[in-house]
């Protein structure tokens, strides 16, 4: 498989598709109220694949969608391309026991500042890793996912954050909906009008109709909101949204939708006016703050980690001569969607433990009116490459707050200058 080229801030098409395929497969397992980041996992899997052998190497390569001998290079290129975006930050951290000797060529492939030491004092080591997570995410995630044990020989971690300002902000309103769980507590709604009808569209997917709304942000970072038919599973809606990124012609844009009920949460109407007026897209959605923790080994086949968990033999001779297996893999993620912008962060970590001495292996390797007033999905992505940075499902949006005269909603954004949505 051709990996593609990443130069400057441009992510190669083949790498984007490989990472988005992982997003799509992960999305298919999504449940209510979640958020996750495949780009937070993918580079770490690339570094692991580079040092793996046998079935573990094959499985990691298949999960990545690139040959194992190109995985570390692709991971480095992806990290550099992401770091070149002004509103995206990435970091990689590596901690090992002092007695664990790493292969120099593998260690040289990681960022120079990445390597730290595990002291054996679990409390002190956890504090050090938590400090790293908080510093690398600007405090959005204040601790690394729990995975340290007395048996941990190595921890490989990654942090990813993104922030964008809407080119056209929303107005905060009270969200009134007939959807029962949301109607029980008054929710914080977000509304805005635009003359660009094609920001919304509808697609006929194998699992049902899906409405897609594009919310454009600064630094070419956008969020796509996805609303499926009632009863459509979260994983199906999110997976459909990822698929539409690479098949945009299957979406019928707002300017070509028929009058009446045009799609989930979408209605096209004719209105009389005393003056000539352009068509408008009136959007109502909900503010949200979603957090989730993921045990990656609970879906080991999704991430190519089935064989790598086997402690009867080592799987990573390219990392160290000491036999290692994957003992833990976790991700903590969050996403915040408000009137003025969006933030997301993810911290991912893998813990490697010692295992039995390696034995000889015999194997064969193969190389409009859009109302999002009930649970919906979202994809946060880079506009030009279509790389999905974070994805999730909104089940419990924020309640409507009681502001005092002195309070200003989302004041962390209040000094930002807004660009023209057109």
C-alpha cells in the first residue's frame, strides 16, 4: 500500500484515509454519550508496529492500514503535519524502567524530549504522568489514563488537542424539544442563521437517512454534526458521517432539497416576505461537554492488539531485547461545543509488561431548518485534508444556565475576532 506523503501541514491522502478508516471502525462500536480520537491512537500503534514481530506485527499493520515497515515514518509524518496546524497540539511521551534497554534505532524515531524514567514508585510515577497529561492538554485532561502496575516496563503515550472559533458564532437560547429526556431539564440551545444553504445536506446511507451540518471554524478546523433517523444506532450514524467525508457527492445539499420534511431534523419551507430576501438556513442545536474513557484492549481486534497481549512470549524485539507484551491501553477524551467555538483533547497510553522468554516463531506475514434536538453525532476535522481529529455522540447536552448580570457565557473566547462566514 502506498502510504502517501505528508509535507508541511498537508496530510497525505492515503494516511488520512487510513486514520479515518480506524475512526469509522471505532465509531461502529460507539455507544451513547462518548467521544474518541483515532489520531490520538494511530501514531502510537505505528511506533509499536515498527518494533513488533510475528502475528503482532501483522495485526498492527492491518489495523493501521499501512505496511509495518512504513508505520513509524507515517506516524512521524502525521504528528509533524498535525503540529504544523496553529490550533492543533500533539505530544508523544515514553517512560521506561531504568533496567529496560531500548533499541537505539527505535528510540531515535521518537521525539528527542519524549523519554522519561519509571522509578518503580507507583504513586510518584502516576503523578509524573498526570503532570505530563495536564501540561500537554492545557489542563483539559488532568491525568493520564490509569494503566501503571508493578509489572509495567514501558509506557508509550500521546496527547492531542484542538481548538477552533466559529467563523459565525451562535446565539445562546433555551432549547425546547419534544424529545423526552432532553425536555425534562431545560437545555442550553445554540441558534444561528446563514445564507449558505449548502452547509447542510442529507444522505441516503445503507442504514438510513443522515443529516449533515458543517460548522466552519478558524484555522481550517470544522465540526460536522450528524443526525440520523430515530432509532438509528450511534455507531451507524458516526460511521456514515466518516464515509461521507470521502464520498461527498452522495450528499444532497440544502439548495437542492425538496420542500417539506427533507431529512432527519430538517424541513424546507416557503415563506412570504414583504421584501426580496435571500434564502436562509436556520440552525438549532445543543451545547455540549462530553467526556469518555476507553479501554482499548476491550476492542483489541480493532486496534491490532490481539496477539500483542499474549504474555507467553515477547512481541516487540525491535523495541527491546527484553520480551514485552501489551498489558494495558487506554484513552481519555473530551469535547466542548459552545456558542463561540469548539475544543477537544485526548490522551492515549499503552503500557507494556514483561513476559516469557521468546520462543522460535513460524508464521507467514501478509502485507435549511436543521434541528439537532435529540441525540446526535459529531466529527471534528481538518477542512482540507478531511482528517477526523475527534468524534463522538451527544446524549446529555448542557443544561441552560442561570446567568447573572455580571456573567458572560464562554468568556474565554470573548476577545476573539470573527471572520466572515462566506
